[in-house]
């Protein structure tokens, strides 16, 4: 994780400068796509939001020390005092003038430090699949990204599905991952709360799509496939977390652009079952 901490230090060198994410990714010796995905999974917030909050934390210290709103706004790249005040209030719930009052409660974003866990206490059942091209056939909706808790837009989308349409869709399934899939794709690059992603109710297929269905052509490539069995939804949430915090740092692969597919086989009663998580990957270059 030394390279990732160097990327964090690069942000800290001058918080008045907005370091491009591509530069941070190169410092971390990986692609920008992988850096964004891994950062969000490891830190619990997008890299853009972390940088914004670190810069506002530094700016807040200058406000409390007596700096004028306009001067601080200009130093930290805001187009106007009003824009800075809006961002300040969104973080603290107070205006800059209110923040100067005795007893004002403020928020701050500490500097992150990445540490690789070396205990290896999670036995991750996985395999690497070199999969030929296929297509996803199903129905999709553009929904907001929700980092924690239920995504009501996805819940509403699933409730609105016609069982007869799902039955027609399942007739197209003829390749792995088998059965109905929950797929996320085309995620907004910034990965901020409320930004968009495509959510699919789909199957993997080599057949032509029937009329009325959305289609996504998926090129040939490598996939890491994680398998888990246990209580739902916890076992699925752990798969995502363990992939980001344990598997990727310990293996010579990086997250690649493409759809991420979840196949679930619930047991009777719906509280337990098995799941497979398919994530597109690329081999890391040997350094």
C-alpha cells in the first residue's frame, strides 16, 4: 500500500491545488479506473469527495483563523464567495460567519492512511475465468448511486417487473453466469452519492435478443468470480468488501471497466443462499 499512501501525500502537498485523479492513479501504479473503484471501496467515499472534504477542512482552518471568505474561496478554487459558502454549509451545516462563533461544532476530514491487512483471515473462494464474448439481455434502469443502505430506485424497479417478461428473458440464458442476474454498469466516473449507474435485470446469453429487451454486448476478457454461501444479504455485502480490501491488494489483477454481475440462488425461506460475484479484471503489469 506504499504507492497508495504516496498518492495521498501528493494530495496533501498543497491542498489549494486540485491534483488530477489520473496523476494520483499513476503514483499508485495503477489505472485511473481501478484507482477510483478501489479507493471508493476501501475508503467508503469517492476520491473526488475525499479531496473536496480535505480541501474544505484546510479552508475551514483558515476561516477560523480570520481569513476572509473571498480570499479563502479564491485560494481553494471556488468561483465566488457564494459558491464557497454553499460548500462550507453543506459540510458543516453552518455559514463561515456562524462557524467563527464560540461553541460552533464543525466537521473535518482526517487524512487517510492505507494499511494492508496481513492476517489473511478470509478464505476467499474464487476462480479466474477467461470468458469469450457474450451479451446481456434484459431490462435496465438508470438509478442513483447509494453508498450505504437500500437503494429505493432499484427496489421499485424490481417490484415493477412483469413475471411474464422475466420468464421470456430466462429462456435466453445459455451461458455463465447462469440464471437471473443483477448487473451494474456505466457508473458515473466520480462515483459521488446520487450520481448515476445502469442497473440491469438480465441474463447472460449467446442468443439474439427478443424484441422489447435491452442488450449489452460484452467483449471477451478476464473475470474474477467470487463464491459465497450464508445469510443474505450479509454474505453478498462481504463479498464486495473482501474483494476490495483483501483479494485485489494480494493478487496481480486490477479492476477493469465493464459490467459487474451478481448471481443469487436463495434457499427456501429467502434468508440463506449462495451467490456469485463476477468482476471484470486485467492482469497487472509486472513491475
